[in-house]
């Protein structure tokens, strides 16, 4: 196993979304109270990475509305570098979350013409990637137009210098799954790491089992495919060689942000083990198992608290194990 080292930096490119949850205690038959929390898959991943101690930069388009101010504050408070982000005149995206009895969330989105989808080629050209070992993106910013195709072009240039990580984070109520299926082969050709959920798999390759899906996406170009399976753990496939890790037992409050925290834990640990910055050429199954086990515990701790509130990590925790992960209120 590679010896842990100081984490390399990761740049995350994507959206922020205001997650609005119903507040039953303040609601009545003629009034629905909502509690809005800062979210969005890429933003959640950036916050989780920074809290774990990875130097993290977030590239986003922040509206001048009240939600944009909230997004900036959350990312900055976690220690995320916002250099390269854009102040935008368009509104922020809003998602109203409905939690079932198990804590699983479904969303209704209010996102047409939001700031996050309006990246221009000129804006992306000035963001740079000189300091990063990895560029992570995905979710709605990668599929919504007109910005999505411009982000793809940016990835094609960046992968000459950095490891590329993509999380499709399929939102079928907002974007038809067919749109993701059309773009996914191209994303695999750009990505070194493809991380997605079991629900994403069902939308992208209906009827396929995880192993078949891994082979399909390897053939399209992705070296490392990781599929999270909820309570059944995660499957990771490196050039067709598979490992599985369990999900730690926790009392689940909700699953909001769990996948984003898994991605952050995976990238953090791969960076600490020296595997980010290229095409994963030195990654082996032992280190991959280590990284996925770490990621599963980060995700489990996120599930043990309300909302996308990933854990923090003491500076020495990489040496002594993930039991040192400390959730903060």
C-alpha cells in the first residue's frame, strides 16, 4: 500500500442548489413552511473534500440573490477556495426535497435559466487548472445547456494535465435519462474516474447489473468505475478488476448528500495515497479498497446527520484511520 502523503489539490466544477425541506412544526393546513439549506452535488463534494483536509477549489456561477450569498458563505466556511468562480445575474437553482420514512429524498426542481448552466467558453478559459491534481465535475452543470457542452470542452483540455472525475448524478425529473445516455460515452472517454449510484445505473443502463455496467463504461474509456449500492456497500472496478466494500452500520437520519460525500472521501484518499494527477497508472486493488472503505465511512457519517452535512477530519486522522472523523453541528 502506498504511504499516505499530504493531499494534492482538487478542483470541483459545477452547481450549487438551494435544497428546501418542509418544516412540519411551522406548517399548517393553509401554510407550508420550508427550510432552505445550501446544496447541489458538486458544491456538497467540494465542502466534504475541504472538511477532510484536501485543498479544494470550487468553480461555480453564483447568483447575486440571497441563495448565492448563502452558497458562498457555506463553501468559504468549509475552507473552499472560490478563486475563478463567477458572479452571475441569473437566479439560483432551487430544489424542494420530499423525504420518505427511510430518509430518502426526492426532489422537485426550479432551475430553468439558472446561473449554474450559463458557463461561457471565456469564463472557463480563465479558471485554470495549474494547481490541481484532479478536476471533478458532473451533475446538472454537465448536462444542462448551454454550459454543459462548454464544460465538456474544458475537460478535454484539462485532462492533459489532471485526473478527471465525473459523477453523472442523474436527475430524471429535470433532464430526460435519454440525454444522459447520449452523452455518457463521451464522458467516459474524458473521465479517469466515473462514480455513480445504483439509481443512476437504473436510469443509464436499465436492466444491467453493476458488473455489466462497469464493463460497458470501461470499454467507453473510464479506467475506474465506482457504483454505490446504498446499504449494500459499493462496487469498484479498475480496468475490470473488482473490489467491494460494505456500508458501515449507522442510524440513518437521511441520505441527502451521501453520494457526494462518498465521492469526496474517494478523491481525498486517492490523493493522499498519491494516485491523482495522471491516468491512475499506479493504482492497485489494495489502495482502491482502502479508498472505497474510507469513502463509505464518510458517506455513512453524512447519513447519520440531517442534510448534506459531511464530517470533518482532524489533521492526523489519515494516519490513524477514519474513526477520527468528527461530524460538526
